[in-house]
C-alpha cells in the first residue's frame, strides 16, 4: 500500500511540474512578443514604443534565458506569489483563492443535489429494468444531457425570477443566489450519474452474492441497501470526482450568465483583458487541484475496495 501511495505522489508531482511549464509558456503561445503583449494589455494601446518594450523586458527579467525565467517564476509560484493582475492590480493568488471558493461552493452544491437525486433514481431504474419507470427515467436523463446550460440558465431566470419572483436572477449575495445556478448546473451531471448508477446496479443485481442474499429470505430492498449500494456507488464516486474537478473552472457559461464571481468567469475575463498573470495562476491552480482530486479519489477507492488495491499492486 505504501508503494502505491508513493507512486501516486510521484505522479502528482510530475504532472504538476508539466502543468507549471505549460502555464509558464502561456505568454509565448500568443504568436507574438510576450513583452509587447503584456505592455499592450496594461496600457490598452496597440501602439507601444520600443523603449517601453525594452524597459519592461529588463524589469520583468524576460531578457534572461528561458530556463532562468521559468525557475524564478516557479519559485515564486511555490511560495504563493502568482504575480499581480494587469486588470485590477490585485495579487493573483488572492483573486484565484476567492474565485475558487465560490466555484467550489457552487460545484459542491450542484453535484450533491445531482447525486441525491441520481443514485436513488438509477437504483430504482435498475430494479425495474424495462418497465415504465425505467423508460421515463431514461427519457428524462437523455433530455438533460441534450439541453445545454446556455439555454437552461436564461429559461430558469425567466421562470423563477421574472415570472414567479422566487429567486434572485444574478449575483452572489447569499444562499438564495446559489439555488438556481446550482440546479441548472446539476442537470447534466444528474443525467450521467443516473445512467452510470443504473448500469452499475444492473451488474450488481445480477451478481451471485445478491442471489444468495435473496435466497436467505431478504427482500429486494434490503438486499440492495445492505449488499448492493457499496459496490454500485463506486463508479458514481469516480464520476463525481471527475465532475467536481471539471466544474471548478468549467462552469463558465453559468457563472457568466448568473454573474457569479467564480473561476470560470475569472478566466473568461482574463482572456478578454489579456490578463496573462491571471491566466497563468488560474490555469495552474485549476489543473493541479483537479489532479489532486482524482488522486485522492483513487486512494479512497483502494481503501474502500480491496480488489482495486490488488489490481494496482500487480
């Protein structure tokens, strides 16, 4: 077990290093002079003189070899210094931490709601495979997969805010502002969770130990609760972790429409403003955090399911 944990830790460090290199190279991927791009984003003027470019190149240390630049940037990043935003002159680390907190809250609430609905729904669909309930659940989940957030979000605002007046249409001023965007964001993962739960539970219900439990006199509900849930929920937990990692920076549409100051909106505005330090800091934090989440999920699986641990040890 210790060997497996060390392997996971080494993989985490190596992947984070690769991510840091890619983030550092963001200014060089624009196709032009990174110093000129930085200066233009600061002053908002496409016409910049050569003296200003040369002075900024020396000030930022961009006249040094590339490996020296990366070393200095990585050392600052490790100590929590991700630079200063070109747009609002605020430390990038503080802005990213604030936005990550907002996105994490939104993602956790939406995925918790999706899981609370999807797991019982998928389990019932598996128990009533081929019946009317299963057909209806399949139709609803396929609809949720097909409907995009950029359509669902305005519809939710029209219904819940303008017509019914139940919830605020935008902003981030309390839990009342969390409900509607979380519900919109939960529909697609809810559909996938339901389908994965249904497939997993169909396999579980056909396993020999389920037949043995039924033969001992347990009814189907008791058998599923006491013997099927643990094995059926494993694939859902993996999918949950993947969605959590993705939503930390991937809920751009919902955050922009509902004016939520999360990571998606932060990166969207950074692209618009050509805010390179914000892009670099946001990219590093999101990807590294996603890798950490998936690694922790793998480790949890090893503790919950010994078969996974044995498979990794081979």
